C-alpha cells in the first residue's frame, strides 16, 4: 500500500465559489482509513477526484508513495476508485466486470482468474460470477464494484459516496463489510461521504471540510468529544447537538430562563462573555424528584426503541434530550432534567471557536 500526501492543494473554477479548495494540506498514512466528510459543496469529492486524477489541481502537489502524481493519468497513479453509481457494464457478467481492467492491462489469464476468484470469495460473490448486473441487488452490485477495485491490487482505494444509493438497512450492512474488508487488506483508503454516521463508524481518522478548508481532523471520538468549532459540533452527532445562548455572569454560566450552571472545569472566562453552549442530547438525564435544574414541557416525544427523543424548548430555543423509554413523558407533560457542567461544550458566540 502507499501513503497519500496533498501539499498546498488548490482548485478553483471560473465564476464558482462552491467546490473550491484552498491551500489544502493533508497526509493519509499507509494502511489508514481516512474519511472526508462535510456538507454539499465543501470540496470533499473534488479533493478525491484530484487524488484520482479525474480533476487536476490549480496549485500544489499530490504524492502517492514516493511519486508525485499530479499531471499523471489516473491509470498511472496506482489507485482504484469505487463510485456512487457502481459504473458496471450491463452486458458483462460479474466476472467480466471485475476483470475488465486487468484484461485491458493484458494481465495473464491465469493471474486474472486467481485475482477474480480470490476477490469474489472475500466479498461473497463466488456464486454470482456468471450473472449480469440486472440480476443483482443494489448491495451485490456495490460488492462487484468493490471487487473490480480489489483485483487491481492498488496502492490506494478511493470511495466516492459508495452507499448513498442504498436503503438504510443495506447501508448499515455495507458499512460493516467495507470496514472488515479494509481490516483484512490493510489498505490505504480515502472515503468521501456527507453522512456523519458513516464517517464515525468507518474511519480511523475523520477530516471535516467546510468551504474547501479543513475545519478539524482527528479520531471520530476526539471530534465528537472535543469539537474545535461549533460547525464540527453541530455536524457530527445524531441526534444533533443542542445549542443555547449563554453569558458569563458572576463566574457562572447563565443560559436564560433561570438556568444557571457552573462553568466547566478549567474554564475561567471574562464577565459578560457571550457563548454558544453545546449540549449533546444524551448529556441530559431525567432528574430525581426535587433535583431538576430545568423542567420543560415536552413538545414531541419520538420513540426510537432503545431510547426516546424528547423535544422541548428552553428560552425559546429548540432542544432535544435522549432518555430511557420508561422515563419518557407524554407529549405536553413536564419532564425534570439535570445536566452536569462537565458534559457541555463552549464556543465563542462570535467566532464559533471552542473556548
């Protein structure tokens, strides 16, 4: 496998502001599973396409292993790409689709057969090698597309939102298959998605992009527990983090409507400083009688099976709390909640940076 390095990469399109990359520096370690995540237009797919050679950077350099590859054709870059739409040839069988690139490269037939059979065994496709794509399910087609990449034995695997065309159940199954495949192959992988659940469950390291720049990078748990900006905090997590307007008063955190919390440990902030206070829905807990620090009325209660999601408002700001089903109120009823100061995140109200 190989390391991938992007050095001060830039990409601009005449008259466009979306999908513009600005001075991007990024390293993907040998064998690492790196996920690029962010909203539409943040530049994640453009970055992947530049690594693949489907787009050329306006500035900067791209290295795969010890070779500089910007300016080289995709076939010269030792990469294999799995697309969102599978890109299978409908008139070819599974085996023919998987072997197509090898046949173009004039790989000897016995070696082609060995690679195809090995990949098919790994992906559970051995019984389907004689079928055509129209006879396959969406998940099976995606596995064929992955098999076509595997047989090339590339230095780097690139995935461009490969699960977005699948239903929710299949996406969950394919996430697990992709991660198991990565662990088995120890493959260097760059994976693009807008789905933060995919990012959190698949990645060794997550890179959050915003407006063509890296907003934060780190392990999924690091980004979830210690988001560097309000944007990252709001983007990662399902249900989404709550945000309440707060102000430092008399050494405490005033969240309005009578809710005052001690500042989190290690925070000594100036009087009057305005903050956005981030609270994960699971940070709330149903309070014992007499111990509630807020008692909102439930506007809506969603029963999710193992948990329940309670929607309410505080100081005219929408909030949600995850609670055990047995403790969930009926819609319209009052629920007592408590919240520990060490389970909140603080962001400067003006800059959005963590404080």
